[in-house]
């Protein structure tokens, strides 16, 4: 009778070679692949096809982390030293009345006093006149001011938004001194932390099946990992979320007749993009490709804190636009001036067009790619779209520290312009909590047949002096 091999349809070969009869494919559905003579070559090491996948490090580079014990952090920022108002109105060129306004509307309690010397000018035309204030109507936003160089106000002033600022005062001989006093004003800001959580779990059966994989993780470790490979990635992903939440978050507001995250108990917090969009400068003019647009940004910095050193964190397209713009400015320079010496390039060697720093006017700028804006799984999928006004091209952040009044400490303190506050006390540190529950892997806290690794943090971002920040958006 015919002999039927115990291996099914396998036909042994007299030589050590793979034939159609003695070689079994692992993808076979015959059920005989346990008897395969030649095992496939298996790479133990993972292929890192996406390189370093982590995105955090931005806030660590430009800011700091400090503990706090309250549900809210409150700080005060100085207002401008000199007295000026925008959007002021003159209704009649023959009338001495000027209505004092600002960007938010009427100003009843303005700081302009009688005998003040003022400059009135129209930003749209550049025309200006100087005047003296003779009377100030109490409880009103009207002043009576008389120009020095004419019998009436400039006719083009009527109907336009004017700017008024004080440059001194003048009194007649023997007259009393200045009436009233200017009280120092400050602007108060606050932010509250949000609670961020994540979890990884593995059941007992899977934990009993040991499978080793050689890995090189983004946190700098390498070697062989067991099933906790996923736990390691969960931690790396959570650490990214800690930074991404501080960058992207915004407060939740209830829309009339609509739906809102606040209905689900999410209050939100002021993230970097939101804070700069609300209190800083937003540019949508293609900053890296046009020197005139960039110079307009410098004029904006002049009107604010005029901080000399600034950092530019840009997406790939904007960074290359800056390189092209700078290279174009230096293209006609054949000597060792700005085209070579400033960037340590010799004219006889290859010119490095990847400029990392440059100076324009009285400002120094240091620029770099921001991986968060380039990664396809985050902002890289949106920021480069042409015509997308919501896409982020980059951000300008001032270097150094700011002086603010801390409401809790009751004194002036110096803090980085950008820093994170996390909840912590002597008994509870919520900067980054990690704990294990379950009944697997040495944890015996519940009757669940699994091991759960928990992650938690409670934090918020403080953007101080946001008027010195510039957010670059797609034009």
C-alpha cells in the first residue's frame, strides 16, 4: 500500500535543498507549515522608516517648567509708559473738540490733562499737527485742543481715525501746576491648567508569550524589548501630547444655539497659537519670500519691546524661502563681506545657503526648522497648503526673560517669555505621574487580568509679553 507521509503532501528530498515538494510557505493555508524544513530569515531589529518620530523639545528649548499649587496662574504686564490713543475723532475742523478713543471704543477716563502738549496725526496720510490742551471735560472722552500752526485743524482729519500722543506740557507764568495725576496701569492675564491622561494595557495571556524585538527608541535607549514595546511608545506619545496640548489648546466658549466642548466638561486653556493670535502679531504676507514684508514685521517689533534677539521656528517651505531671500541679497557680493564673512563661508569654498542666523536693522534672528510643522501626522499635513489662511508657517519668539508682577508672591519676578506651570505640592507632583494597576507584571491592585500603565499631567502655558511674538500664517 502507498505510504502517506505524516507531513501530508510533503515529499522528502535526498539533498538539502528547497524543492516544490519539501518547502512550505509560511503563508500557506494547508496547515502543514509547522513541518517546514527551512525557516525564513527574520530580522530581529525594527526598521525605523520614520526616523525619530517624537515631536517634543520645542518648549524645553525656549522656556522652562515651574510648579504651582493653584487652579489658576495670574500675572500682570506693564502697559506703555507714554500716553497715546488711537482712533480719535475730530468732527469739525473749526471746533477745538477731539473725541478720545482707542481700539476698543470710547475712553472716558483717559490720562490727557489740561496744558498737555499733544501731536495729532492721521496714520493713513501722514499729516500731523501739534496742539495744546486747554480744557478736559470731567467724566467725558472729549478734550479741547488748539493747534499751534493754524486757525483750524487739518481739513483731511475730519472723518478719519487719528492718533494722539502727549509729548510734554506748557504753562503761563504764575499759573498753578498740573491738575490731577496719572496712575500707573497694568494689564492682568491668567491661565488655568488642563489635565492630560493616557494609558497602556496588556492582558495576562499576552504577557505570558515572551517575544523579543530589538529596538532603538526615540528616548535614546536601545536593545531588546519584550511586550512593553507598546508601553514605551505610549509614554513617548504622551510626552509629545504634553507639548502639543500647550501649543494647540484654546479656551472653550459656549456658542448660542450650537454645540461646544464646554458642554462636555472641557474648559480648555490658552495655548501658544491662541495666545499669540489674541495678544500678539499675526502675519499672513509670506514673510520669508519678501523683504518688504519682513521689514514691516521689524517696524512692529520697534513699536513693542524692541527685543534684540529673536528665534524663528519655521516649517520647511518658509525656512527655504528665508534661505532664498538671504542668498538673493548676497548674490551680487563677490567679496568677503555679507555674502561670506558673516556666515563663515570662504568665497573659494562651496557657499552654504542654509543660513541659521542673520541680522536685519538692530535685530538678530536665529532660525531653525520646527519638526512639529513638518511632520505629516501633525501640522505638516496642513501648513503648506497654498491659500490656507489657517495653516501655520512658523512663529517668532523673543529670547530672554520678562519682568512681571506675580500675584501669589506679591513681587516682581523674572520669567522666560514662554514657560509651563504644572500643579505640584509637597505631597502631590503632577508634572508627569506614572503608576501601574491590575494583577499582571507584579502589580496586584485589582482583579483585572491585565497590567495598566497610567500617565497623567496637569499643566498650562504662560505666554508673557505676547505683544513681542509674531505668528506666521499662510497668505
